[in-house]
C-alpha cells in the first residue's frame, strides 16, 4: 500500500478560519464557512512579528486520532497514548507575588451607563502593515484611547486579540462578543491595559519566543504591582476587581509556570470578596452599597458577567483539589448572590453596546440563553460534586449524592431536547448546534463523575455520549474551539480503555494551547498507561498531591 502524500498547506485562507483551525475555501470577499456561521470573514493583511529564527520540531500525529467519525461510531469502552510535548516557559513573576493585603473599605456609588463608543465595524478596521498606520486598532479604537503608551508590537497584539484569540473563544461575530466589551474596559484603566496586552502578546507568540515572552511578562509585572497597590489604597475603584482578577486567572491558566500562582489569584478573589462583597454583589442580604467607577461610563452587566466567569474558574479549580473558596464564601455570607448576577450576565453584551447592537446578534444571544443556563447549573453541580469527593475520606455523604442526583435528573428532563439535538447527526450544522455540543458535554461530564462516585462503576452511557458530543464539535469547528470541552474530554478519558479513543483525546489536548492543557495531557497519558496495568478508576489527584505531576485547572 503506497502512502499518500499530503498537499502543502495553503496560507491564503481567511484569518477567521485559520484562527478556528478549519479548512477555508478561500472565496473572497467572504468564504463559505464564515457565510454559513454569519462570522466576519477577515482577509486583511497582517504585519509579521519580528522574531528570532529558530528550529521547530514537527509534532507526530496519529492517523487514527484525526478520524472524528471513528469516534462517533466506535464503542465507548476504551489504552494507547500519543506523544505529549511539554516545553518549559519563562517563570512568571506572579508565582513570587505576595499574598494580597486587603483593607476593609466602604465603596462609593456605581453609575450604570453603556459603553461610550461608536458601534464597532471590524470590516472597516485598517490592520497594521509595513506601510500602515500603527495607531489604528480594532473596534474603532486608536492607540490614543489607551491609558498606557503602546509600541507597534503592543498594537499588533491587540489586533491579534480580536482577530485570532476571540474567534477561538466564541462562535459569534467577534466584535460583538463579551471579549470585545472587555477590551473596551481595558482602555479605562492602566492596570487592565497592561493585563490584556500581556495576555495578547503571549497568545501571539510561538513556543520558545523569548523576546515576546519577556515583553508579556513585563506588562504582567506592571499590572500585578498596580493591583497590589490598588488593593492597599483607601480609595479603591472596585469596578476593576473582576476584570483584573479574571485576566490574571486566565493568563495563569494559559501561561503560568506553576499552579501555585493560579491558586494565589483564586485565594485573592476570595479575600477581595470577603472584604467588599456587599459592594461587588449588590442586592445581597444586608448590603446596598455599589461600586465606584471614577466617573467612567461602564455597564454593570458586563462586570457581573466577568464575576460569573471568575466563579466558574473557582468551580473548575475545586475539581482538581484547590479552589472553591469563593463559591463557599458567597453561599455562606452572600446567599443568593450567584443567582442574582446570572440574569444580568445574560444581557451583558446587549446592554454594553446599547442601541448600536445589531438585532441579529441579539436574536443569537436569545437562542443561547438555554445553553448558558444548562452550563451554569452543570458547573455549580460540578463544584458540589468536588466537595462530596473531598469529604469522601470520612464516609460517603448519601444525602448529598441523592440531592445532586435529583438535580441532574431535573436538568435532563428540562433540557432533554437540547441534549438530544447536540447528539443528533441529522441536524444542519450551525454555531448554535456547536454551542449545544459544549453545553451537553459539560452536563454529561458531571453525570460521569456523579455515577462514578455514587455507583463505583464505569458510567458507560454518559461516557459514550460525552465523546460523541466532543467529536461532533471537533467535526464542526476543528481544534480551535475544543478548549470549551477540555474538562468533558478529560472526565471521559478517565473512564475509557479503547486505544482509538485515547489516541484521539491526546491529540485533541496536544492541539489546544496553554500550559494547563499540556499538564492535563501529561496526566491523562499517565492514566492511560496505568489503566493498562489495572482495572477500575485511577486516583490521579493523589499523584498531584504527592508531587508526581504538576496541578492544573481545566
């Protein structure tokens, strides 16, 4: 049998498809992928970053791992592993940062206004080129709008944030996403500006790109110093709390050299809320004070959305042995606060852009509300399960398990049509369907962990459906969006023995950027090797606790 030689990879596709890592038909002015998904089709030229020449090794790929249809059709009982490359990165200063020093302070009033910017139109944005205007930035911004001086590399990184990073995070028009609203928040304070540039530079850099890594760390150190100074100030602008902490956490989750830094930031979130919870979560029992934005116009809803994202990070961290302190504090001292910010978060994007928000984007948002609700409830149940597992050493909490089981059953009944649609092979591909796959996979991953804890047997049906939802998402969107189902893939991977499934999962993790993903892949590979020697579940958390592997959060 002769081997077929693959054609050279084209570099003429649109940037939207390249960011999502899907094949582009290269039709201009709009390709078929972008037209089908109502996405901005970006063929604008890019300024190539100045980098040192270096040799990059090719990553071996398994022919089995790229076959999504094999995953969709194959059985769920699954022990082969693929190569995982884990290259060290430059040490982040946050790993050496002091514990946050907080002082109790009553915050001033917060005024809720919409973003005072023109409606963004990325199609009109002129990207930096060798002959272009480097002051021109996405979303009708210029370098003069920023509270810090921007170099040409900084400007290119901000372009990268909108053009390459955001399309990997959301399946809607990038300029109308929460991440674009966050970019506008970052123009209101130097601390946030340094953070978003640090993250964007780091995301833009290739592996082992020391020059860009150092630039990113320099921005990060400045932001961290400003944040510590901010927390010690008697005149706090509390509105920056969750935007800053979310960016810190997201940076560490992607690029942190040690999980301790991520853990410190999660502990810092808890300390800030402990000191200023009544201001950060207005409407809580006994509290009516809100935040001061120092005269800046900013919608409350987008801040609530970032707070909710931070809460989700905390829930994820609890699964892996640290974190959970923020949710515990909110439930104990500010009961109902999470439920109160959830509706506000759902309308965050529309409220941020105001009357300039397109009706078709609002319609898209309305369609994903049920998906976000299922995700929200599943993530909170994930947190509750982590508490039960941590307390399992002193005996199983039967009442707690029964309560979680009932909630899972209620979610199944309420969202059965959504879950069935995500698993169907007969529905036309849309971005809504892709988001259904994410929501369904997250719910099913909670079911996997619940059944393993409650019945101590392999939850084969839930594992099979989780893999099916993840494989469907990969078939629809490619590797670029698989980060959204990293935890469901990991949860299913802990249960499978089949080499085809294991190889496919390892390749998916290998193609997702971020140090946490690499650590997760290393642990998952070790689990697969251990499962060859023994039957039943593998206690990977004991390995991490013993220092055999680094911790991670996905």
